[in-house]
């Protein structure tokens, strides 16, 4: 789908396709809606009056087919909430809602009108995110099920300013698409080596990408990570991504869990829903997407991305409950449950990151625990951290980006739950109680005192069904916007 910005002209109206305008709460019309109402000789007002439950709230729409006085197929009034709260977020939601309402209509063009350049740019982003589809394997889909919109035209007062404001947002959208594609791919296609190849291709954006294989990781002593993948015929990989555009500033670092498929290993998961475990690499996809975004918009920062890529399978060579492995840090770990594998991957990835790069901070992202879904549902990710400043920066970015976080505690008393009788640590706590907390406490053992935050995104990486207009059903790319926002606001030089 293509985005175009065109100049508003009071004497000229859009032609062809569909046009969407905002109507605020209490029936207050935007300037564009008033113009459309006048052009239709009050037709829009009459349509709104005939829809008594339409109150201008977000998500509400009223549609006119072939409205008299306009040369368009459809005129769509979209609820935008209170006029006083109109800003970038509302503009995104408006355009995404409009796209969703007309995408299967047969119209090829959607026109949306927003006066300000910033709102116009955010509307373009909203439409792009709403238009995401992972359809590469759909070979018999009927035409009427395919979106018809080919172009979204954003009508604005200042085209040049809108295009300038949209440039970094377009880079962000492309990065979110990349992240969503990774999460959506079936596991027979996206295994660790293929994943690494796709990230390696990002060198075209100016990133530096290294791929460490199993022999290299073994020499480094990464017994924790390698133990997870030893039951798979697919070799595990560690991908190191560097973006160097911050002068001599100390780098910031992001680490992602990349379990390309998780059967649970010997501690086998139930069959029901196991197909969803292709997205157990959502944390790594967020890190890869973030690095894509930073390079795409030429961010003034030095950033590191580390992806621990494994497949957790239950063959005759698989890791067993009761095994003891030695991590790169030298700490030994008793394996209690082979389905608590993500923390084993991150343990070595975090240690490697702090040891090699000496970053300002590390943020890890992982679809780590089902317990976080019990705690926070599917709209909030769990935040755990040893550093208040880093937590505050993440929470501020969460509010600005719309990707919600909730900070949870790291009580020292819970460390007793991950003490082992035969090793330095065990990889699970005592039962299900506080499972997200004990997982985070486990990870904290491998950060070596570096400022660190852990984002448990198990509930937010995938939405089905989605109630958010900018997120179609399926992969979210959760974390890309959040971390890009934090870097923009706090860490660019």
C-alpha cells in the first residue's frame, strides 16, 4: 500500500474511492467533515442523526454510499473521541479505523483529511500499521477477501512538513513490518539459521551483523543456551547486531529471546495450542525490529542487539530434567523443567552482552512466562528492573508509544525459590506462584550489576482477536515502538 500527501484546497474535494472524516464526541465535526456536509447538502448531518447510537466515540463509524454532491464511492464518518484530546494518537487511530472499515469495500483509494503536519504523518503511520497482512502462504484466497485499498491519500495543510514528519515514522513502520513478519513465519521456514540470514540482510541499512554458531558459543562456554537447542537438528545461533552512529558514546544494549519453536522439550507442552509456539521468538523479533528502525531513521546512538536463537525439541539428545549445565558466567544451573528454556537462552546472551560491550544498560525482551498473562492479561507487558532511572524511562516511553508496561517487584526473599541442592541455581521456582518474578530473578543473576530491565511480553506479542485498529490479528511487533520511543527521547546524542 502506498501513502501520498496532498495539499488541502477548500474549493476542491477528493474524487474516487472512499473519504473518511472525523466526528468528535457530542457530534462536533472536524473542518473536513463540515466541508463534506456542505458538499452533500447536509447529507452527512442527516446520516449522523439517523444513527442515534453514534456518539463520536473511537471505533464508531457511519457510512454513506455514493453520497450526492461528491464524486466518491463512500463517505465515512469516524468517531474520534473528544476534540480537546485530538493529537497524534487519535490521528493514528482515526486513519487505522477508516482503513479497517473500507479495506474490503472494493475502493482502491482512501482519502483522509488532517490539517496539521504532525497529525497527518501519524495518520499515515496508523493506516500503514493497520494494512499489515501476512498472506504469503495464501494461494486460494478469494478476491473479495483481499484488501482493495492500494493508496491512502492524506490531505493536509503543509505537505512538505507532513512528509518530513513521516520519514522517521515510515522507517518505524517498515521495522514493525519486519518484526511482525518474523513472528508470523511458520517454524519450518524460520529456524535459527534462516532467522540469522534474514537479520544479516539488514547490513544493507548500515548495520553490522555477526553470527556465532554452536562451535563458537561452545568455546565461549555458553552451556546454558546450547543445552536448550541440543535436542534439535537445527543449529543454535547467536546474532550480534551493531548500529554505530553515536560517536564515542557508550552503547546501549537490547537482548531478545529467540526460540523459533518451543515444544517444551522433554517437559512436553500439551498439544492444544502448541502451534502458537512459533512466536516464542517475539522478544528477539522486537530487538531485530528496533535495530531496523534505528538504522532506517539514522538514529544518533550506538546500539547493540543480541538475539539468542534456538529450537527447543524433544529428541534422544534433548536436555533432561535433572541435568546440570554451566553458563558462560561460570554459574551452574540445574534443569528442573525443560520448558523453562527462555531464561537459559537469555542467561548466556546477557552475560555475553555485558562482558563484551560494557553497555550503559541492557533491556531484554522475552515471551518468557505464562504467569505474566495470569498477572497482567494481554494488554500489558511485565517490567522488572534493578534500576529506577531505566524503569522510569521505559514507563515514559510506554505511555508515549501506547505499548503498555507495568512494573513488578524483584523481592530478594524470592531468590530462595531458585536455589538448587546440586548447582548454583535451578531454572524454575517452587511451583507456579510468582513464576514471572522468579524468572526475572533468575535473569538478574547474569547481568553482573549492569543497569538492566526485563520485559516479559508473553501476553502482548500476539493478538487474536485484536481490538486495536493499528494491530491486525496476529503478530504485534510489540516492543519496537516502545524502545524506539525511549531511544528517541532519552539516549540519542
